[in-house]
């Protein structure tokens, strides 16, 4: 058996991480596999570092002649194996696989991983793909599965939900917390709230800052806020201007991108996810839960499935800054509640989102296709 993982996302994203986690499992079990990826892009860099076999193919091209040539190259990697499984994390290679199945003798099973934020289009081609062509469809959340089946009734026997995993051994609080607090200028009696993720309008930072302004009006204890994330479609400068407007800029720590955020996350008391869309795969939520950090999260995408409301955190409606403020204050004011949620957060991360759970579910899926 050989497995090909089609990972044509060009950058570090949640779906890229998902595909690389699959690769990690295959390597552990000595399964013959290769990653199909774009040349000189982030997935290729990580795959090289891990020692994975790499096939450079570009199915994102709009040039039909080049697409056909890439399809012929793909054929050479499939023709010599009796059992092939192709895992698609994006749809661009589907046409190539269809052409090979229709006009050549190569045989393979296809797993389509649906982790994109956009809804599927209801049309004849997608209906045939999801009911006849793909052998299995893996959704990264129940809400995505439900939404998809309401548009295209994919047989449940052919679909399942496998959440994005977290390395619970790695995402465990580090030692020497007092020294880390000193590095970031935190006093002994100050609590820390952290929002962690790329700076993009969909992440709802503006609503988070508005909610924190309301928190600071009411909370009289020591409190700081850390904003971790690389600039994308939102600049740190713009977020700082929002804080200055409310007169709370001195309460905020803007770190930009951090290669290793684990030390800062380890001293976090409350995590906040203020997203107003997307979140079909949410790495941040499961990482924070694994670190025993209770969350105040919006109800975007998969988040209500990851964060157990009133158990591992609180779930509020998107853009509802009053509700976000209330739940943050509830955690700040109630140490017993916060400690209880910390314990439940870690336990739930291990039971539902650990690499071991992900591994078991994916190996069962692969075995079902043999």
C-alpha cells in the first residue's frame, strides 16, 4: 500500500497542520507514503525537515496544458502500486484523479478531507464526486458535516468527523513560570488574558479589544492582556490605535509572531477566541485547552464543539462584546470556577483531541479501505 497526501496549501494553515499530522502517523507505522506539495512552499519545508518523501506537483495551475502534464506525472507515481490511497486536503487534484480512473488502469481509493471554510456548491459534479467518486469523506467538524449533507446528501457510511489534534505532551505548562512572568513584566498579583492567532479581520480582534475595555472598567484587580500573532490583513499598529482610543494601551502586550509561544501561553490564566467566521479547524482552541487554560470563545465554526460551554470555558455569540465581557469577568472573579475549568480543559483535550485519538481514528479509516 502507498498513501499520497495531497497538501497543496502553500502556507502554514490549520489544514496544512492537519495533513502533516496524518503524515506523522504514517511514518510511525512505517507505511509507504509521500506528500504532494508545491515546490519551495511551507509544507515542503516541513516535510523535508521530517524526512518525508516529497512529490512536487502543481495542480493549482490555471494552465490546462500544465495541468495535463502534472496529471501524467501523477500517473507515474500510481501505476506501479497495487494499492494506492490518495488523501485530498484540497480539491484541485480531483480532476486529475478522475481522468486517471477513467482512462488508465491505475486503481486507488480516495479520501477527501473537508476542512475549508466555504460551503460546498450544490451542482451535478459535486453530487457525483461526493456520492460516487470519493471513497470516504472526512470532516473536521460536525457542523461542517451537517451543513455539507444538507446541501449534498453524502451517505453517512462514507463520511466521518475527525477533529484536528494537539500534541498534549508538548502542550503542557512549562516550569519556571515566575521567570517567564518577569520577562513579560507581569507582577505577582496580575492575571493574564491571551488572544492567540493570526491578525486578520475574521479573528475579531476589534471586538476583543472592545470587550476588554468593558472588562477594565469593572475589574479592579491586576490584569494584563497578551496579543500573539503574525500580521496578515490587520496591523499591530491598527490594534494599538484601538487600545489607545479606549485608554487601555498600557494594559496590552503585543508580541507579533513568536516561534515558540509556549512559555507565554503557560502563564496565561484565561484564553479568548473572538473569531467572527472560519474556524473549521481550530488549532489554537485545542492547544489552549491542553495547557489547562479555560476559554471564552465565540460560536464560530467548530468552536462550540471544541469548547464545552460551562465546563471547559464559555461560548458566546460572535461580536457580542457584552457577553464576552461578562464571561471574562466571571472567570476573573471566581478562582474556584477557573481552577475547575482548568482541570476539565486539560482532561478533555487528552480524551478528545490528543494525537493518540487522531491516530486511532485515522488508522481505522485507512484499514477500512484495504
